[in-house]
């Protein structure tokens, strides 16, 4: 009976090591992106105005953002965007913002999937746009958590 005990213990130890090496669930990771672009839209698509910006983001590195914004008469805006990394991975976002002052919008955003590395992305964060109208620059800030 003793000679069969060692292989059994070895098998249990192997399974225990294998299980601890595999993560059980996705983990919320901190996310931050800072981008700049023109405060003027580059195009209009029906009710959406298109804005483009570029900058850097966590897990993205150097990136570009194309966003489509629907401005409401009540001082709010909703929209969606695609943030593309230098390697071509895409992170999809949707957002809702409130007008705070001249050229200043704050609100929230949701990460809604993507392509490549971000195909299963999810999460949420704060979204802010501050226009420097005298310099002709719009600053975009996103900060929150993401899983992918």
C-alpha cells in the first residue's frame, strides 16, 4: 500500500500548482488616457460630429481616437469612439457628458469591447474634455478601470 501513496501525492501536488498558475477571473486594471486634438469637428455624419485626437493610453501606448458626438439642446452630449493603438488594437468606448463651462465637458464613459487585444474589454471611467480655444487644442482625459 505504501508504494502507491507517492504517485497519488505527486498527482495532487501537480494539480494544485496548475490551478494556482491559472487566473480564475478577470481583474480590474487601472486605465488612463490623455489625448489632444482640434476643438473643431472634422466632419458631420447625420446627428454626429466627428472629432479626432491622438496621445497615449495605458495598455495602448501611442494611440489615436476617433469619436462621434451628438450634442443635445440641454447642454449634454452622448457619443462613442474608437481608440486605436499603434499596433492596430482597438478599444471601443461610449460616453455621456455634461457642459460645465466654455469648452469644458465632464462625464462618464464605458469600455464596450474592441478588436485585437481589447476584443473582450469592459469597464468604466471618468471622461473629460477641456478646450483651449485660444490655442485651438482640445484636451481629452479618460481615467477608470478596465478588464480585457
